[in-house]
C-alpha cells in the first residue's frame, strides 16, 4: 500500500489494531472520508470471510476428530482379532512350510545324488 506521508517504522511490531487504526487514519487524511469508508467496508468483509473460513476449518477438524474417536474402538477390536487370528494360524503355516521345504530339499538332494552316481558309473564303465 503506497500512502503518501506514511513513515516506515523500524520499531518492534505493534498491536494489529493500532497499526490498522494508523493506516485508516492515514487513508482518511490522504484520500478523504469516502475512500476511508470504502476501505473500512473492505476490511470488514475480509475479516468476515476470514472468520467464516476459520470456523469451517475448525468444524471440519472437529467432525473428523469425532469420527476418528468413534471408529477407534472398532479399529482396535478388529486389529486385535487379526493379531489373534495370525497368531493361531502361524504355527500351522510354518509347520506346513517346513514340511514342504524339507521334502523339496530331499527331492533335490536325491536328483543331485542320482546325477553324481550316473557320472561315476560312466567314468568306471
């Protein structure tokens, strides 16, 4: 905002209300009452819009927070059931896997042994 006779302050930040009042006084004295009223209405509208936006955001956060805490017990319960189910299923699955692995390794060993035996017989023969 380029206002004539406006001094740039190097002081520490002041209260927003005081800064705004100074700006409004400067506009009023520089541009007149009519421009002051227009600016004042714009500021009011901006603040109203800001207030509406913030209220909507806070309502959305509250709604999501409520939904989260309503579903949290269900999520915990389902998670516990899944954990219990996995614990009860794991030993059987591991046992089945180890049987499959041991039988596969025996077959592989047998095949490899058979190949070695055949090679030895060819060398002898």
